C-alpha cells in the first residue's frame, strides 16, 4: 500500500478511530440540540450506532478482507441504529461500504464514488430530506471528494484533508440553511457528529495516538452507564441511592461470608461501610439498585433501620434552588443519571424487589409463550404508568425508553420477535425513533418467515395511545393501518419539561432552568412555575371542538399537585372532560393530550 | 288462509300503544327492582327506570314466566280467534326466554300453532322482524313459512353500540371475555357489536365523536360489503339509544348525512338491554329487507 491507496486493514483502523473520536465528543454534540430539552442526545445516538459496528469490527481478524469488513460495518451500524442522526449515519456507512466492498485497494476515485453512494443511500432513507443537517454535510463532503478525484488528486492524505476541511466549512454554514439553528446559535448536531467521525478516521490514517480498543460500555450504555459517565463530569453522581440498614444476623458471619458480602457491595456501588459483630451487621452503600443490596442481605437475616435516599433528587433540588445560575451542565448530568435508572437487567442479574412490578411484567412478556395472534403491538415509552396504560390497551411489548434513551433498530427488532403475531404494529411515540422503527421493518422483510412490521409513525405518547385505541381487531391490517394513522392526526398534544440552557426559539427567550410547554407547533409557554406553564400550554392547544383533555403526570409530580392542576383545567374548560393519569415518565412533568 | 298473530316481547321497543296500532302483540318483560316486581311499559316507564338505575338500585331482569306466556298464547288462540302465532322473542344469545318459549311451544296444545322464531334480533332489529312477519302474514304465508324465512336471514343484520361507561356491563356480568378486556386504566367508550348471538367488543374510542365515527363507518362497510351496497337501499336503517334522546337526535342527523336517502327509525333501547349497558348509549343498526 502506497500513499495513494487504502487497504482493508487501514479502513478498519480508520473506522475504529472515527468511532472512538465520536464517542469522545458525544457529550459536546448532545449539547448542540436545538431544543434545550434535557433529551438532546444526538451524540449519544450516533455513538451508539457506530459503536455497535465498531464492537464487531474490533473483533475481526487482523487480515480480514474488504468484503467481510464492509459487511460487518454495514450490518453492525444498521442494527445499532437509533435516533434520526444515528439512522442516517448507518445509511451513510451502508452506502459507503457498498461502494468499496468489491475492491482490495481503494484509490481516491473509488472513495469519491463510495461517498456518492453513501449520500444517495442516506437521502433515500429519509422521507423528507432537510438541508442544513447531517445530510447536507455528507453531500458537501461527497461533492468535494468527487471534485478532487476529477482533478486527478491521488494522494490520500491531501484528499482526506481537503474533504474534511470542506465538510467542516459546510457544517459551519448549517445555521444559514436552518433558521432554528441560527436562532439557537448552534451548528447542526448530526453534521457535527459526522465531521467528528471523519476527523477521527483521518487521525487514524495519520497514525495519531488513539486508543483503539473498543469497550462494551459505549455500545450498551444503559446497563453500564455509571462506568461510562464516571470519566465525564465532576459533578456526576455515579450512584444515585444511599442505602443503609442493619442485618439482624441469623448467625455470626464467617470470614468468607463477610468477604463475599463486601465484595458484592463493591460490585454494585461505592462508599461502602460494613461493620459486623456476632449479632448485627451494619451496612451503608451508594448504589443504583438498592434492591440488590437488600436482597443479598436478606440471606443473612432480617433487616431493620432501613433508609434509602435518592441522592440525585436531593442534588437536583439543590440545583433548582439555584436557578439562573447557568449551571445547566450539572442539571443535565443529573438527568443523565436519571436515565441510568431505566431498569435494564442483563441475563443472570438478580432483579431487585423494589422494581418488582416492572420486572415481573417484563419477565412475563418474555417467558410466557404468547398465544399466536394475527396482530400484535410493540411500543416505546418511559415511565411505569405509561407502560401500564399501554399494556392495558392491549400492547404486547413495551420497550422502556423514549426521551432520554432511544431504542435501537435491534431493540425494536428483538421486541417484535417476542410478539407471537403475524403482523406487529410498532408505535415509536417519538420522532427520533420512527426512523429506527422503519429500519426494523426493512430488516424483518429480509428475514425468513412471514412476520411483518407496520410502523405507525406516532411522535408522542398521546398519539400512541390514540393509535392503539383505534385498532379494531376484526378489521384488516390495511384498514387498521389507515385508521390508526388517521387517528394520530386527531389528537393534539403538549409536553412540559425544563430548559437545560439559555436560548431563543420562535422568538421566545428561554433561560436555563425555565419550564417549557412544548406543543405540536413548538414552544407554547415558558415560565418559572410548572403549573402555570402547563396551564398556559393547555389553553394554547385547546379548541372548541375538543371533548377530552388527558393529563399524564410524570415521576417528579405528586398526585396532589397533579389533582390541583386537573381541577384548574376542569374549571377553565367546563364543557370538556378532564382525565388525570399517572404516567411516571421522567423529565416531562406533564404530557397532555386534547381530542 | 289462516289467521296469524305476530307476538313479540317489549325488548323489540314496540310499546303497548304502538303494538295496538301496528297489530303486533307485545309481552312485557318483567323486572325486579329493589325487590319490587315491574313490567315494562305496564307499570314501569323509561323515566322511572332510569331514575331507579341512577340511584344504583338493584335491577334484575328475568324472562316472562311460562305461565304469563301461556296465558297470552291461550288468549290469542282461544279468545281472539287466531289460528297460529309467530312469536319473536329477544335474541337467544342474550336471554333464555327464547329457549323456554320454544320448549313450551312443543307442548301438545301449541304444536303446529305457536312458532317461536330464534333469529337473534334485539331492539330495533327485533322490531323490524315483527313488521316483516306481519307483512309476510298479510301476503298469505303460513306461520311456519314466516318462521323459516326469518331464521334463514337471521345473520343479515348488524348492530353497533357505543357505551358511555363499562360500569353496567361489568355489574351485570353479561360480557364476553373480549368485551371484558376493554376495561382499562383510561376512560374509554367501548363500541360493541351484535352480529348474531352475542354482544361483543368491536372497537374503542376516547371521545363520543370518535365512537360515532367508528359506528357510522362500520355500518356503512357492512351495508357495502354484506347487504348489497349503499346505493341498493336494501336495508332498514335504525338508531337506538338509552336515556339521552337529544344526543340520539344529533347522531341521527350524522347518520342521515353519511347514508343519505334512508328512512331511519329511532327508538329508545328496551329496558332489559338498557339495564346492562346503562344510560348514554347510542346504537346504529341495520337489517336487510326480507324478500319473499
């Protein structure tokens, strides 16, 4: 290999370096989200997409040929794809690898053609391609590559350098193409992600020192999130629950038992204090699963003086009292911490008692052989209340996730496989999950068997509820698809959360820590009181022809507070029915629908 | 030509007065409410019934007693000079009254005289069957021919009912497993259907407007696909309701707009149906015209 071509070994190295660089920059990319909502996770989504492929690539033999490498990159990223930008990135990789897989040595002409192929594939995957996004950046890079190849540039170093410089330039112009970016004062986050992949790949080419070992954590962040987070921010609370109790020992612990117990506690958390005498054992541990510690301790005797505190909540309250302080980074960190609490248990994990309801419901879905039926449902939502509502409406499988955690194509695929039905309707309930669901649909088509996925493009929970309610068991798949798709247009919705940074959207100035009511048509209300903001938002989304307002209150709202809001809404809209439901969703204090 | 009496029960929605007018005899359905016996449209009016129901009274329905039924049959055959009786009770899928009546009709004195029709109709569709029977009798058909014809076309009918609440359906226990599954955390307006035998779940709606649209679309589809098409006008179109007549009138207008050119008959639902589905229900039904 000279300076004019790249072989499989180099491509593999560059790909891993690109992935690694994206991983390193993901938090920064997350912050580029236009809406200052706490679920700005383009960086995370893209990283998880590419890491899914990088994990597989890193396990390939050193002498793997180009065909195998390309297939691994393409399949891995497609399966791991999550979020809009993640799906587009996976399509770029798929197209690019299609363009190079037939060759052992790549010159600039082949690379330029592969870039074109990548852009073409990605544009096809998006129903309404929007300029000023990752697509535009990719297209710019591709055009530059073709231009260079046509000019007869054969030196790879020069070629890559110029393509990336141009991609950066296009990226810097994205605010001029998309007014929302300009208003928010950021460049497109997906585009930034792509540029970071390219820059990393270039560094890999240059042989710059990059740790190429890919660890599993980045590919499966939910289960291992604490480790991943540990290196990022100082204010991070790694383990959220302070748990203390006393074990009234059945019999004195022997040395081995004491060591085992301590070792176990160390494996689930930190700040461990464990003191035992012959009768009692005092335990203090910070962990993310208090249930694990409790369950283990029960082996040794009865428990007393139990105390569990949520340290993140305390931390958060403290932060909220400091509004206007501009400490959005800390708030965000705290929220990322909350996301870690999404219960995800790997095989062999002891499911803690405290999450009993979720865990048993989930286990039931997996273990019990479902009776076969014609149509089934898979949906995505965060919050135990919402999950229960969807189950009560007949949804077969609820994927935990949504706002802070977009499930990947593979997550959706796995859920669909667990549903014993010929046709599985997938309700993504989030605009960032629709594309991943569409990918799952395509993957299922290529699989053996007659299983079919139909994605009903629901963008939020109310739309998902509306869709599933409108399902008619006796009607055909086509009729139901139409009826459910129609139904999602008939429900208005709004969500209340808070801003993680100062910004301006739709001419409304928003300060970090402000509460925001976001409706179908953008920001509806902003203020310092959750109730006021919610009430104002409902007023804006309501119209005379609507009969029913449903309010789903989140994990951070008590029933009393929600009931007070309900009464106020009932008084304002006396001709309307108002229904209050516990949603239990994180981050969004209220989700409201009107129909 | 033998003289034929058409007899039904008060589930048909035919009141005693209307029965006299049409020439149809109506057996009142018995109720026990808080321990007291009542007979529909005899000493129990719609208003009185809903008042009691609203007070959460303990409402129990039962079928006409064999004794009362035989008395009516005897009167029609012996005193009023009828040769044969066509008896059209409420659907055998919803009540045992049809099978008891059938058992009685096999007794010697009623054999070849009383013909019990098991055509699984209720309310407005049951009413239409009575009118059809009368027309067939006037055309000279025998009671057994009328019975056979009505049974032959028993599936050519369709009903959709939207409930305001699931409360009464659950309370009465008269609910199929599918319909029971409709009970959920969210407030829903279930749309049920009667196709032949039983009341079954059809769809769900969150608001009454959504429910009405579902019902109109469903009935339109049935007419289009099963009953000769909307333009053929080969069905009788009907609306029924419990308690709230004003809402029903508005619904009637919507149905008339969706299916222009039909005469739409509207009745309150009979009380033995109402006590199981509660006030505020709306129904749209159709039955295919009988050709003989």
